C-alpha cells in the first residue's frame, strides 16, 4: 500500500513526463524512418532526461518501493540530496540558458514544463519534507559532482562522435574547447552553489529538529 498518496502522484507525474518526451522523440524518428534505438540513445543523452529519471526513481521508492538495498540507497540523505541538487540545476540552467531558444507547442510543451519546471519544484518539496536532515557534510559536494562531470565527459565524447552536441553551451564545434570548458566550470560552480544551499538547509533543519 502506498506510504503517501501525494508521493505516488509525484512519482506517476515524473514517469508520465518522461514517457511523453520519449514517445515524442520516437514518433519523430519513426516518421523520419530513422533508428528508434538511436532515438532512445539520443533522448537519454540529455542531462535533463537522466536527472528526471533519477527523480522519478527516488519518488517511486519513496511512494511504494519495497524495502531493500535499492530503496535504502536512493532514499539515503546523500543520494536524495545529490538528485535534488541536480534537478534544481536543470531547472535553473534551462530557465537562464535555454528557454528562450525555442517555443514548444502541444505535447512537447507539456513534457517541457513537466521536466524543467514542475518536477524540479515537486522534488524540492519532497526533499524538504521527506529527506532526513542533519547528516550531510561538505565532502558530499565532491562526491555529488561525479555525476555531472561524468555526464560532461560523455556528452563531449558523444558530440565529437556524431557531430551533434546535446546543449549549445557545450558545442565544441561552434565554441571551441576553451569556451566549452569555461562554460562547464560555470555549470559546476552553479551545481556546487546549489549544493551549498542544500547543505545549509540540511544543517539548519538538523539543528532545529528537536527544538
């Protein structure tokens, strides 16, 4: 039986947004008579989609996941906080750097809103209410950075292989490696900035938990 109906709703909404986005990509590939497997590889080559997948996974474990190693891992404060930091970065980076570049319509607009606005906000609420506080430490920031750094390396490699980069601010063909590296360091600084805010809130909630 679900532990919290509202958590179930969040998890379902997260998977729904991902399903819509994947469907739209596969539909476009089918209409172009292109490889559907290539479409899957393409859509999961975006930091937004990968991070929303982590968000939906955490929420699913919180809502109705069975007890076990997977649930303990994803619901641990360090992992849930890393996911929270990543999804907030998705929302902020999209709003600042990417939103003005296109105007999605219809189902694409819905998927766009869910993945970039709705789920980041809902997961921030989840983190604040449900994630145990008072256990995070500064060194967690270094561990959390492993995810965006590995993604950045993969995105550059994949872009160099197929000639298409997932995001314009890492487009080496247009910007060159020096500018892309500067952009990546800026994103990492933003990631750590968000993480520091979460660490501060974690420390504050931990101190006042029994007040």
